């Protein structure tokens, strides 16, 4: 079991047979940056969600990765909704229907977040 985020990322990358260069390209970061992350010389917090997806981590592995990153919860980043919300605001043709769809999307994400959070709580209780 890895005790730090860099080792964890390295181990999972090697397990999946992904080269550092390929993973760096998939994350759209320089290879040197990824090398620094794996050696714990810098943080990668803003790329944890895409990293988890690329490495096809299980829920337990995601939880462990976020714990190692100093964040015991899952990614609550709403950047995927930022642009749709901005376009909803900017377009005067959008009405209640469009906003309700956006709220439904956010509720769905919240439910998934609560499900994983519940797993974290069970693990530590």
C-alpha cells in the first residue's frame, strides 16, 4: 500500500501499463510535471478527477487517492457545469425548463457524491 500520492499514481500507472509520456499527454501536462508529481515534488489536485478516470480507479482506489492528496472527499468540482450555466444566463431565451434541467444534473451529481462519501464514512467508523 502506498503512503504518498506520488507513489500511488506511479503504481497505478505502471499497473495499467501506461507510460509517463502517454499519461502526461492524456492529462495535458508536461512529462516533467508528471515526473515531479510522482516524486512528490509538486501537487496535482486540479487533475485528480481526470486522473482517476484515465487510470480506471475503483471507488475505493479513488477514495484512497483523495485521502493521499489531503482531501478525504471526492471531487466536487463543478467546472463541467460552469460553461452550461454561463450560457443559460447569457441566453435570454432560456427559461425555467432549462434551469430545472441544470438543477437535475447537479442533484444527480450530488447523489453520486453522497454515495461515495457514505462509503468513506463507513470505512472510517
